[in-house]
C-alpha cells in the first residue's frame, strides 16, 4: 500500500520539479544577470508567460496529441501546434505593449540613450527565440505523451498476452483433468468386469488380480494427480495391467511384453500408454481363434518408441478412433495438448501378418 501511494504522487511531483526548473532557468535566473533594476511589469509578464507555457503544454498533451496525433490526423496536429505557439507569442507581445515594456527595457539596458539602431533586430531575435522555446515546450509535451502511450500500450499488450496465456493454461489444465477423469473410469470398468468373470473360474487367480488391481488403483489415485511420473512407474503399471489381463486369457492367446533393459529414467504423462495396450486386449483376443498381442517399448536416445501389435479379426471393428471407446480418442487429444509437435502416431490396419499395428514415437527431452 505505501508503494502504491508513493507511485500515485511521483508523476505530479515530477511535473512540478520540471516546471520549477524551467521557470527558474528561463524566466528568473537569466533576467537577474542583466544590469539594472527590472520593473514590476516585467515580472508580471514573465509570470504570464509561464502560465501560457503551462496552458499550451497541457493543451497539447491532453487535447492535441490524443485527439489529433493519435487519431491519425498529423496535418491538423501540426497546424494546432503552430497556432498554439503563435497565440502564445502574440499574447505575450500584446502584454509587453500594454505594459510599455519595450521602452522601459530600452531605458534600463541603455540609459545613455544608445543602442536604438539595434532595437529592431533585437526585437525580432527575441520574438523568434520565444517562438522557438514555445515550440520546444510543446515538442517535449508531445514526446512525453507519445512515449507514455507507447509504454501503456506495451504494458496492456503484455497483460493481455499474460491473461490469454493464463486462460489457455487453465483451459488446457481443465481439459487434461477431464480427459484423465474419462480414462480412469474407462479402465476400471473393464478391469472390474474381468475380475468379476475370473471369480467364477479361479478364486486364487482372482485374489492375485485384486492384489494387482489395488496396486494399480494406488498408482491411479495418487500418481496420476501429478503432471508427470517416472517412466519406470508407467512401465510397471503397464506390466501389472498386462499380467492382470493374462489371468483370464486362454492358451490360444500369446502375449509378449518387452521393456527397455536397462531403462534410462525419464518423465512422462501418467497413463498415457495404457489405452494402446488396452485397445489390443479389447480387440485382439478371440475365444475361438489363435491370436497374439505383442507389446514392445524401446528407448532411442531421448525418444520413446511404443509398438503394439494385435491380431486383426474381420468381425471386429479395430479402428483407433471408432472402436476403442473413450480411451484412445482422448489419448490422441492428450498427446496434442501435452506433446505438440513432439510425437508421431501411426496406425496400420492393412498388414501382411493380418495385424493391427500402432506405433507411437514420443520425444521425452
């Protein structure tokens, strides 16, 4: 609060300081070096000149600059500045004539009566100097107002850019939270349905499945609240999921899973890879035909490559966008939000091996 109060008074104090300095330099100190005692009318005229400069300055900064210059009317602005400067000079000249200052100053500066031949040129010089100083005052006002507007516009653009960035971040964060909230129930609905089926066939296997599921739930409830997790955690989660799914598969299904060995630790968005594996188990398994699911995760420098192949069955719709439910659609959206320009996702449904192949290359640098 004290800083705000100080900032509020800085600009007025600066104006007062500048005008006092200008008045002292041009209107007081310079006349005092002249010989002789100056009449009271001279100081009145100096005070009136100071007031005219003040009026002309603020007329320029508050009216001419914003109403003409900033409105793309440079011609009218120049005319207004010239007219203001001429008006100041004419008014001051009228005041000098009214106070009979030219004759009084002649007597003071040349009491012996000399110098009359130089009066005309001196008068012209003084009028030109007054006109030039007035233009300088108006030019300073124009420059200061233009710089202040440029700074204000730059600050406004910066604040708008920060606001847009903040809104985009909030939107992205909200959308990612929504997408993760969709993925998690989608996974658990399928898994619980599998365990329910398994309890009717093998109680021991269902107990193992519940143990793995509890470990997976702990990961989902606590780790997925973070923006990123360790790659080793994500791979361990996938391994638990694959082993859990294998408990209900028959001998007709062959499942292989290869993980990086040794693993180079990195960070990755949580549960980003699960929908690809889940899709393979959902569409690559048949109770009547032999089938296979091959999952391979490799590291190539800073890139992570995930390949998921599963048997393609004619009676099943294995489309990545249409047949996988909520999970894979949202995974593509999550990739767009989290890794824009840093991933490549390819889907191949027409292979010689009659397989559905998904390959994801992700830049984790």
